[in-house]
């Protein structure tokens, strides 16, 4: 192996894991330990910080330097980074311009075979029907929140209202940054309200200086994903407060695309059951109406009662419209 090629291979190995015994590097490069030592010295002369580790398996470790050195990626790593940069608008963080510049820099040095594969990936960020457009969180805000979570220091910030109105001052113990569907949230213990709260990060405007350090509290259940998912559902646990099952006179194939997080079970070619949840019995009953087919309540009785209430409300709405037409 030529010296330049060997140096690039050695650098790639050092980037792949934290510690490398010298003998293992020599074996991977098919050279002597002495050649490895000389190559390590050459990389150090180029500005790479490579420490020598002691012990029976003494070897080398690539550490961070004052500046970012040139990086080596294999094909899959290069494509993963490039696709992530192309998907930056969907992340909801204010890094769009930096991502575009980084992608242009990276694409320029990609081998032609990888450039063709990358160019085939076109990413378009589309908001779900009925959702407001995603407002990117300023990068400095995101970093401030992340540092407060890492350093476990009390955070003071102004929380912007959704509409008109004045910002509200908040003081919390920040515990986690959470992202969901391109939106960022800060999970923390609200010191004024003495309870856990979830804040939309794009509405947070941090104040300086930050507050005193704190000892992290135990999150109920201990699972951030489950806790936040429960808050999204308006419940204390990661389960819908109301859950029921109906028999739909429609095939499972036709129901599945619209079932969301529900459970579809085929009964025969033309019927299936759908078990799904919602925040109230009325909302649950109304949600089944989107299928516009005959249906029967399987369980529980509360769902059957909710259907009766919803039927009366819909009938009243239809009657009022008929009355308007007759009066005109």
C-alpha cells in the first residue's frame, strides 16, 4: 500500500472507534508496528491530535483538536450525512442556510457514483392537513435550551403567546429536549406551577443570566417518550383515556389506511373490527363516522351511549338546515 493511501486508511480506522491497540492497527494495515508509529507521527504533523494510550494493549486514540480536521466517510456514512442535510427543513431547527452550504461543500467532493445516488433523493417537507406550518426554532435558542438541559441549571425565559398578548415569564428546571413531527419541545419542571410542563421551543425566548443548578427530579414513569406521548393525548399515561371497538361493514384493506394508531382485525372479506382511542367518548364516536359505512358497537357501553348523543346532535343539525330551507 502506498504511503498516502495507507495514511488515509489509518485515519479512517482512527475515526471509526475511540481506542486502537497498535498491534491491531499494524495487522489491519499489513505493516509493522514501527511503520504504524511513523504514520501516526505524520498525521500528527498534519494537525491531528492522536494520543498514545498506555497498558498491555497500548495504542492510539484520535482526540478533538482546536479546529475541525478533514474527515473521511465510507459510502454509507457520506450518503447518510448528505441526506440528513437535505432533510434539514423537516427538522424544525433554524439550520436551513448552514445545511444548504454544508451540502454544497460535501456534494462537490462526493464521488460521481455517490453524487448520482444522492441527486435521486428529493425531499419535500409538507405540513399535515389542518396543521400550522412548522416554525423553525432559532439555532441559538435551541443551543441555549440544550446547554441548560446538559448543565442542569434553572432556565428563565419569556413564553410567547400563540396569538395576540404579552409574553409570560417562566422559570423551570429543564430536563429534556424533545422533537416530534418537525417540532421541538422543552420538557421541564415549572417552579411556579409545581408541575411538569411541555413548552413549544419556537415560542421560548431565553433570558440571561441563567439560574442556579438543580438536582434532576424523577420523571413519572421514567420514560420520556411515553410521558410526552401521554401529554400529547391529554392523559397521564401513554394511553387514550377513552378506547372502544366497533364492527365496520367494510374490508380491513379499505379501513387500514385511515386507522391511525388503531387496531384493525379482519372478520371476513367485507367486515372488520377497529379498536381505537380518543380523548373523549364523543370524539371517539365521531371519529368512526369518517368511514361512512354501517357499524355496530362491540364495546364498551360508554361508546354506545356516545353514539346516541352524537346521533341526536347530527339529527338536530340536519333538522335545522331543513327548517331553514323550508322557511326560505
